[in-house]
C-alpha cells in the first residue's frame, strides 16, 4: 500500500498535483457559458461565421444564414494573424463594432481573436468570448492577462504543440483565476501539401480525456479545404467534440481570408441538415 502511494507521488512532479485542467474522473466535465449558450453540455455548440469581418452586410447576412441553419455562436476575425505582413490584417475596432451591432440584432453571442495584450480590453468590451489563436498559444503574457478576466476564452492548439503543451497553456488561464476555458483542436502541421493542416482527432480525444474542459474542433483550419469540412465535422462529433467552429462566407471565392476553407450559406445549411440539426 505504502509503496504504491510513494511510487505514484514520485511519478508525478510536485507541480502536476496542482494542475487545474485535469479531471479527477471521466464524469467531471466543465460547462462554459457564452451568453445563453452552454459549451460542454449535452448538445454540441456550433460556432460559425467569416474568417475575417469585411463589412456590416457580410457579417449580418452570414449571421442570419448560420443562425437559421442552427449555429448559436457567431465567429469573425477583427485582428488577423496573417503569415505575410502584406495580407489583409483585419478591420480592427471597426470590425469589433460591426460584430457587436450584429450580436445585438441577432442575439448571437460573438467570439473573436485577441492578438495582443494591448487589445484585450477593447476586444473584451465588444465580444462574449476571446479567441487565442494557434500562433499565440504559448504567448504567456497574453494567457496570464486572460487569466485575470472572468470571460470565456477559446484556446486554439498550436500546429506544433503536443497535447501536454496545449493543456499547460490552458493552465496559465485557469491558474490566474479564469475557469471559463474551451479548447479548440484546429489541425497540426503534417507533410501533405494538399492539406493545410491535419485535424488531430486523436489529440482532441486525448485532451478531452485528460481534462474536464470542453474541447471543440475546427475543420476549416484543420483541413484548409471546404470539401472536407462536412466529413471532418461528422468525425469530430463522433469522437466526442463539444462543438465545432466553421468558417462561412457569402462568397468564399472572394473572401479577404481563408476562402478555400469557407462554406457558402447553402453548403453550411446542407451540412447542418446532414448532421441532424
Ligand atoms: C482563425 O480562426 O481565423 C484563425 C486565424 O485560426 P488559427 O489561429 O487556428 O489559425
Ligand atoms: Mn481563418
């Protein structure tokens, strides 16, 4: 008896015994509330909207279309982390104002990315959930500051992070006192040039097994291809995802960012029908 206890505690370094992300039993699940929407409850939460906010009309028409198809949270980027500094960087504050107006008109809570500690206050004032993008998963200054808020955070996995690194990034937010964290698997880097990323459903399932936090999947960034979104959405839900986040645009071919991995309104509605919404 004593030997087993001693071995177990030696196996775990002192700090891991404190890890707040861990679940003590499979039935211990956290539910994160984003406005009226529960993430981690009985029904998966569907978030949808454009990669980037481009105009009021674009966001309003998308919100109406995705809401009619069953999505309950609106996504839209105001500050965009682009690979090239010459690509569209987002409309910034103007985009936040559009999101907040459409949220008032449709009743849909909004999630949008915060890129920098400088912008936390203004983003938090306009949205219901703050997204930490894949490129910022280990921006510890940002994570620590988000830990001081009492607002939901959507923490995307870096394309090169292990599941443990991802969960320890969540730990920074939890340790600061903000327990409203949702994890998002958005694909990891692999070697096939036909796939922007590879949606790691095993990593998603492992994160959900190790942690009580809700875990959602992003089949848009996880594949880079609109034609694979329906099948990977189905697969993610079958693997236990607590929700999905999907890029939807009125005219994907002319989107300012990520058109290749965005569904148009008809394709999104068809997919939701196939998923049983
Ligand atoms: C996005 O959601 O548009 C985005 C930039 O996501 P990621 O950080 O996963 O690349
Ligand atoms: Mn995008």
